C-alpha cells in the first residue's frame, strides 16, 4: 500500500498560524534580526523566506546584509550591538559564511538567550541534558511532524543517517529524549543498508541523491527525508528514492514540501519562545 504523505507545507502553515495567535497575546511583538554575509543565492532565498515567515507571524524583523568582503570583527561588532537591543529577541546568522570567517566564533558570540538556531554550545549542552530551552529547528520540525501524524517513537528503533551538528546529532538526541532506541549512521558505517532495514523510523540527513533505496527500508517504516539535493535535471530532491520507498513505507515526507517548511516554522516557534523569556 502507498505510504501516507506527511505534508510539511500544510503543517508548517498550521504551526505558524498557532505562533501568530500566541504572539498576538504578547504586549510587544517578537523581533528577529537576520544577518546575511556575501551573495550566496541559496542564502538569499532562505533569508527572504525567513522575513516572509516573520511577516506571517506578526513579528518584527530586520535584515543586516554585509558584503562578502566584511571582516570577522565587523560581524562580531554587529552581533554585539544586536545582543544588547531589547527589541531584538532572536539573532540568526545565515550559514555558510564566506571562507574568511570563523563560524564557530561567530555562533558563540550570539547571546544564548537570542540563539534561535540553537547552535550555541550552551544551548546544545542544555539540549543534551534535557533541560528546557531552544530546540534546533530541523530536528524539532521532524519531531513535530511525527507527533502530528500519530507516530510515537517511544520504544521504537529510530535510525538517523548523518551525524552533523545541525541535523543528525540533535535529531538523535530528540528521539532519545522521547524514549526511542537510536542508531546513528555516517560515512564510516560499513553496513548502512542493514542498519536502515532495522528502522521503524528512518531519518535520512546526508545530502546524496538516491542513497536510500527501497531495499533498505522495512515494510511499514516511517521515512523522513531531511536532505535537499538537486538531481541531474536540477530538480530539488532528497536522499530517498521516493517513488519506490513510498510503496513500502507507512509514512513518508516529500522533498520539497516536507522537512524544509517545518524548519522555517520552528524558527518562528523559537523566536516566540525567546520573546516570552524576555518578558514580552
Ligand atoms: P553534512 O554536515 O554534510 O552531514 C552529512 C552527514 O552525512 C555526515 O555525518 C556524513 O558522515 C554523512 N554521510 C555522508 N555520506 C554518507 C554515506 N554514504 N552514508 C552514510 N552517511 C553519509 O550535512 P547536513 O548539514 O547535516 O545536511 C544534510 C542534508 O540535509 C543536506 O542535503 C542538507 O541540504 C539538508 N538539510 C535540510 C534542512 C531542511 O530544513 N530540510 C536543514 C539542514 C540540512 P561523516 O560525518 O562521517 O562525514
């Protein structure tokens, strides 16, 4: 039987509507500052999307566009100013930064209470030990999708393919927090297909077209495709061979229209969370 398609676009619209309603109850609207450095076309698309999301949620937003020739110090100075501004609840530096920047130093410069991407080591540490705080946008978007579609990971075997700090690792932590048994696979995993076949819930977060084939998926598994790749025709696609896997899975996310919109929606959740913590 064909899998149920997890509609990330529709769910993201619902999440943003909820955020908008909750934000309306605040005395002062939440504010997000987005910093973009250089002229990476993909970054421009993402930043424009975030501004639009802020409008939809009734947030204040502002963009700071620095030239690709800007220095590390200029960026750190800008972050220092935004850190002190009361109208700004969240600061987001669009990644990747041009080569001359030290990304880790930049991300650490953002005050943890304004770190809406949840990249600061302080927030990553809180996530690890299960304290309340920001949740990283992509993995928390995945968890929200699972919840919405009635997939309880407790006691299930979740396999996460990819171990990046942005997706794979925090995804595994969030699933562990919900009482799943989690396997994390990566480029040195010798038996990827065998590991994937054990998954009740399979999360692909690699960035390789066609990596997850139907023979790697157990009948009835839930398949979440985080990746955003371009295939040979230049079309957006994930890591999963969608058509064939959809014949075996119980649920599957499409690309586009799956995890991507949810990542954006969870950024709005985090900005609202920051505003509330700032007493708004
Ligand atoms: P990344 O930092 O490049 O990490 C990729 C991971 O995949 C690494 O852990 C790597 O292993 C692993 N890997 C590479 N080849 C593999 C293979 N053949 N078998 C198993 N694992 C393999 O990428 P990322 O930032 O996590 O992003 C992953 C994908 O998700 C990309 O397509 C990205 O565009 C997409 N993404 C989407 C969203 C969204 O909102 N939908 C958000 C973020 C990222 P090693 O650690 O051993 O190198």
